[in-house]
């Protein structure tokens, strides 16, 4: 009787314990269901890609500021192009990146899909309002293509990495795109394999890497250090806040 009572008692005591164990409850030991935990992790993974009002406001401000810069460079470029063209035809393409550096800079600051396209479009519209001598369609289509190319390296990294090499790659890709775009629609009489075409493309890529890539990166870092980007994850990341993402 003693052995039977002991076995019965052990069985009785073990049953509630097994029913209340994490394995039996199907949770992770902290009261969270395993299925719900997976869903939460999936949802949390998408939060950092979701646009916030701060992202929209900062993007609009950056776009307008870039539009003013675009328009100012529109007046400077003809003189610059004439001077550099006299030295070597196609050399002026080194500075075209001033028109599309906004794309890489936007992704570094906002860190959301479509940031480069959004900022480029806002900048283009601001440029047109101020008074642009170029055709509206040319400017808008070019802005969208530039923005898309600027984002490619960051999209490949799933918008989880924002480094100097990715910024340089984004600038280089945008330089290739804009160089070809100009040969097709602005420099129709220039062959890609002609001396001027080759010089133009090489200078376009170099300018994209240095101005759109490197300069945008260092401008972002300098701006973040002032605290101006503290409301954004990019600003907190630049100051070493591990919870920035």
C-alpha cells in the first residue's frame, strides 16, 4: 500500500507540473506563445521599414534644400562646363553628381525604402517652382531613376546596413545611370565609345563615387553629430545608440 500510494502521489504531482511546463503550454517559458512570438518577430522586422511622420517631414526639408542647391548649380554649370570642356571634352561630368547626391544622402538619413526617390522628387518640384530651364519630364524622370539607382546597394542589404562602401556603390550606380541617360537624351550626337563618351562615363562614375557617395556619407555623419537627426534612427546610430534600429 505504501508503494502504491507513493506511485499514485508521484503521478498526481507530476501531471500538473507537466501540464504547466513551457513545452506543454506551447510558450517560450516567459508566457509568450511560440506562434505569437514568431509573428511578433516578423512584425518587429517590418517596423524599421515603416515611414514615420518625422521621416516624411525630414525628407521634405532635405528635398527642398536640395532643390535650392540644384537650381543654384544650374546657373553655375554652363560656365563650369565651358571651362572644363576646353581642357577635355566630357570632364565636366565630374560635377554632375551634385545633381544626384541627394539620393544617397536621403537613404543614409531616412533609412527607409523609397527615401531617395521621395527626396529627389521633392527637390525636383522645388527646383521647378524656383524656375528651372530644363523640361519638366526630363527632370522628374531623371530624378526617379537616380533615386532608384541610389537605393540599390541599400536594398540588397535589406536596409539594415548603412556604410560608407554602400554609399559609394550607390553613388557609382547612379553615375552609370545618369551617364547613359545623358548620352541617350542630351548628348545624342556623342557615342558611348567615342573619346568624349568614354571620358564622360569615367568622370560620371568618379563623380558619383566621390560626391554622391563619399561626400554624402561625411555630410550625414557631420550632421548627425550636431544632434539635428536625433529624432531619426540614423542620428541615434551615428552616436552609437544600439537601439537605433
